[in-house]
C-alpha cells in the first residue's frame, strides 16, 4: 500500500550481529506494527506502538527491540538474541483499531 | 491458542466458479473483521472488511459474510479469476476496546489457486 516504506527489501546478517529494519509512513497514523511471517505461520505480531514514545510487546517480542521517537518512523532491531531471525518482516500502520496498511516487507536472511 | 483460525491451508477452484474462504474466531470481543490478499514477497493488501453490526458486506466480486453466533466468517469471490490466486488472510480486532485489543490478529492464511 502507498504511504508505508520499508527498507531494505533484502537484508543479510551474519550470526551474532544486530540489524535494523526501517519503516516510515506518511499517512499520519498513530499506530504502527511489526509482524513476522514464516511459512505456514501467518502473520505474528512482534511489537506495536499506538503513540509516539510508547510501544508494547506483541506475541513474539523476544530478541527484538523497537523505538518510536517520531510518529512517522518505527524501526525494528533484530538482535543477536533472536534465535531464528530468518523471516519476512512486515511493517504496518493504522488509525488505532482500523484497517492496517502494510509496507512491501523486508526479507532477512542470516548467513 | 489461536484466536483466528483458517483451517484450510489451500483451495483450488476453476476460473469462473465461486471461491469460498472460511475463517473462525474464538474471542467474543472481536467486532471488526478484515480480509487481506497477499502475493509472495509483497505486503498484504486490504480487500474487504465487516463490522459486527452487519452480517454481510459486498464489494464487487467480493462478499464477506459474518455469523456471530457461530463465530465464523467467510469470503466469497464470484466469479473467480486467475489473478485472484494469492494467499488470503483473515484478521480480527476489537474496535470498541482500547490497548492491545485494537491490534489486528491474523489467521495463518489460505492459499487460493484459480485455474484457467
């Protein structure tokens, strides 16, 4: 969907390294989300933020960290503590409770 | 425990026929339901939604039906086209509740294949 930009599209990380995925939106949405997709697992919520300078853990937050210093930006850091980081990561934004608009995703591969 | 379930991982239909994708939910506080369509290596795109005050919502070839007593919703695509081939995700949230209840909870998806 237009208005949500994720970068990069593909990312390779060596084991033991932290890596940060970028997500920017210009839709003036208060809420932003990070989901992870694995084959056959659907979309699982990592972190969400409903207001600047505040965020909450989702269902699978271990090994991840986020920040929300600006309304437009919600970067996700995949830390070395994440045991299985290889996945497709999706960022989304919404008016709280309303339908979410998704970015195009970032494919992270650990090499 | 899954709050939103799509029990059919895949569905194959012939072009021109009806596609019916099903979704069940367990949380009675859900009052807003959505369907998303997703192609490989892309983000999901919104398809259609329904609030719990309705039992049907229609948009072109797409109709969503909601049965609150059965906690079940379905997406009908008529007629199905080869371009409809994608993974379809059902999602639910609680519009009338704050905090984490407002987050979308997704099912695992159903892969639809429409054959020419």
